[in-house]
């Protein structure tokens, strides 16, 4: 006949060591993922949370929508921002993305 029989290969002689070396690249990828992506993101979240908790009346801030203003009231969840003389917006504290240096906004 033209087709020969195919037989299964004999199992590797490494045993436990052979299977462990197969998982080392996967474990290294997870370690790299943790240090390159997860850990820096957790650090940024921690810094943002500290910044949001430190917002006080009179601070100049930028919101996630790009609105610049001066903080007039601070509550547990919301911040009232004056964007123009007599115009206030109420936003969630988590929407505050940047704390500006004092005196940045002069047109208010």
C-alpha cells in the first residue's frame, strides 16, 4: 500500500520538568503584564483618588469634559464649579481630572 501506518510518539522522558518548562513563558508574560500595565494603572488610580479627596474650595480644576473653573462648594460626591461669574456647574468629584496652579484662570 502507499499509505503507511502512523503511530503515536513516545512520551517525553522529562516528566514533571517537561511540563514545567512549557508554563514558564506564560508565567513570564503574566509577570511582565503586571509590571508594565496593571501596577502603573493602580498607581494612577491611587494618585487620582488622593487628588480628588484633596480638592477644596477655591481650587482651580479641569473636568473630564474639558471644563475649567474654580471650586465653590465641595460635598462627599459632588463639586460645584464656577465657570463664569454667576454660572456654576455641579459635577461628580471623580470627573475632576486636573488640579491647576492658583491664578491660572484669571477671567472669572
